[in-house]
């Protein structure tokens, strides 16, 4: 998923609406912000964000990097590989600052109005908001953007906007979104995340197709130059309309933002050592432990830091494609998980840097880490017999070893489960009870660096009579195969925010299972999980959201859809 889309997924929040004392929501008093908390961090008269220098000088260049290539400047459709940084071209109705992720503040929208019954939201647009050609941003552009994304955009938007029934222009700078279904406190904020496109420009250019024609945007940057597969350069818009908006003051200071593309992370790291770009997040434990002992760092020209955080880390895992017959059985999936020796991998491959992930909402209060509470049982009991029995009596924990490499006990457990599922060992091969064919599974990878992680897993699978293999492909082919669900197993991360909502439909809902490009990578089609997802979407407050999320978490855990991998509660930066 691209960065802008990854930011829309992880920003979905439940909301309350806050205004000055004495104002009430039913009066539709325009408000500057929406928030999950008691009130936004910043009041209506704030001048700039606390973490920026409002007097920061403008100028200079920053060089960054990306992996793979690109063939489009449209990051909102399923086709093509969008250019990294293309989100810099576009602005949204509202936006969340880094130090108040539970709130959204007006950007293109100067203010927002919401009734008590949450049946609609009205946005009042800034008259000074303009596209790069000087044309004003109007309600027509907003309605066009919503309609285009919902009907022609990535499948994600169909689920995200599923309960947004109508967008209509009330005046040139006033637009209304109406909602369907029960009251949903996140919907006004979901709409606030809408990127606003130029109706005039896209009416002459097919939104449903990829394009290397730089689109007309309203953001702080526009495309200056590019060469597909090699680089893209963005230049700061000198007359950017939003530069004095409090949410933007002190930001977007570089005149030039350049992304250079590299084939893989190994090459990208060498380019960083050579000083070809300026900043890097390190994702490899091996490279973090061994790859930064180079002259520029010894001279002090390169600094490294491990910055702890408290963000939800979601679930990174080997994800099974349950559309494939060999992975339909929960017993089989559980058995395969026994073959992954995390403790050995952490010791031998990861320099002990990681912790085992157990929850789809890891590192948050949404994670199911204890037996169900009374509130959870009110949700789960009606589903008894339709969800794994273990959720009512056990705390989920992945299989564990002593880290020595001796995984015999777990492999015995795996063999027992496979036998229970009807599989048999014939000529040292695990054979299907229905087809009589040996079990095989392919791990589809996009990075050669991950081969060292998968290879020990495959060796253990071989001991179970399973033939495993690795298929590493280029980013474009990988994206196409994942989009079309053409894989046995992949390494994927199911990112989460502190306030999950409509995006959960795209992850787990039955309707998303066979929709190309959805994030239901596992292929889950389970009515009980559909019910739990809707409980999250309809949560009326933080307490009910936590309860519903934990209930969903434990049902996902005990269905053994994935083999959980690992996480680190810090950012490794250089």
C-alpha cells in the first residue's frame, strides 16, 4: 500500500465534536476540529503546531529513497505503481497533526458542522483554498472527488465510504455528506480525510487509468521532473495557499524533495552509505546490527538513533491464502504455525531485537491479552459454536521453543494436528485426504532479504512432509500477484490505528474476500467475523470500541489465519 493510502488506513478514528463552552452540537455551530478526546489539543485560535518552528527558513533540498519503480501519479486507483510522495500534490478537507492523532483540524475545510444524531456532516470550505493553477477549490470538486474515489478508486474506498450515502453541494463553498445505517461516530472524520481532486482537470483525464501526466493538485508541492524507475523531483509551490494555515505553518520548508529509486533494500543501504540520500528508516535487524559501521558514521556525518514509540504495531505475519484448498482447515493452519521457530530466528537472525507478536492490535489497549471480560462475553456468547471454542477458556499464545533450534516437540504437535485433519504421510510426503496429492506451498516474497527468514521455516516444513519453496519477484509483479490473490503465503503487515473502524471491513469482511485489490489478503469469509467487524464500526464510545476490538482480535487469533512474526517498539533511524 502506498504511503498516502497507508496514512488514510491507519488515521480512521472515532470522534466527538468539540466547540467553545455553551455551544451544542444540535445547533450546528461551526467547529474547527473533531476529536476522540475531551477536546482537541489545539484551540480554535492556535497559530501553529507545538512541534514546528514557525520561523523555519525555506529553501534547500532533501533527498530520500524508494524501492522498485512507478508508472503513475494517481495514488488512488488499483492500477499501476504510484510515485512515492505523490500525496504531497494533494490536500484533504481536514488533517491530523503528529501530536494529536485523535483529532482532525480544518485544512481545505475551514470548519465542520455535525448534528447530534450523526446523520450527516457539513464542511465549510476556505475561500482562499486553490489549486496550483490558481482556480478555487469548490464544493463541486469535493463532490467529484468523493464520487470518483467511491466508484473508481481502490476497493478500499468502497468499504471506507460504504455508509456515506450522498455528497451534495449546498453552495460554492459548502458541501454536505449524508450517512446511512446506525449512528457512526467515525464517519464525519472519515469524510474529513477525503483528498480533494480538481474536477476540471480530471474531467479531461480518465481517473480510472494510470497517468504520468502530473495532475493538478492543491498541496504544498508539485512535480518538477521525473524519470520512471529512476527518480522523481517535487518542488515547493511558492504561492501555496495553505502556507499560513495554522496546521501548515512551519512545515514543508524544503524547496526540493527528491526520491531516488533502488532495486532493493541492500542496494538502497549502499547508496545511503555513499551519501546519495539523507534519511533512512531501517527495517532490517541484521543491517541495523552490522551495516552501519562505515566511514561517514565514524566521522559523525551520519547519526543513528533508536526512538521508542507507543504506536500500535498491528500484525506482521506469514499470511495464508485460505482461497487455496490446502489452507482451508484451521487445524492445518495451526499445524503449519508450529513449524516456525521464532525464538531461534530471533537469536540467530535478528540479534535478539524483536518481541513475538500475538495480537492483531499489538502494542495497544485494543489487544486481547487476557480471558474475555463480561462485556466481551455479551458479544461473543451469541456467536458460540460459530467461533473457536478456545476463545472462551484460553489466552492465545503462539507456539514457543527454547531457541536452541530443537523444534521436535512443536513438530510432533503439528503432526498430530495434521493427522487429525485427515492428512497422511506417504513416502515421506504429506498427502491430502481428498485429492491424494502432496502438500506444497510457495512463499511469495518481494525482498531477497527475507529469504533467510523463510528458509529455516521451509526446512521445518520439510520434516512434516511438506514441500516448500520461495518465489522472489520484482515489486511490480509482486503487487500484481497480491492484488489478484495469486499466492499461497505472503509476508504482510495488517496495520492498525488507535481507533479502528470502517477499514476493518476491507481487512476481514466476507465481501472483500474476492474483490481484487482488497486488503482481505487471507480470503476470510466468516459470518461471525463480519458481525464483529460491524460491532467495531458501530462502537458508540471508546469503551465499546475496545471491547469489540478485543473480541475480534481473539477470534482472529484462534482461527490461526496467520503465523505471527515479530515487532519492535522503536524506530531505527539514520
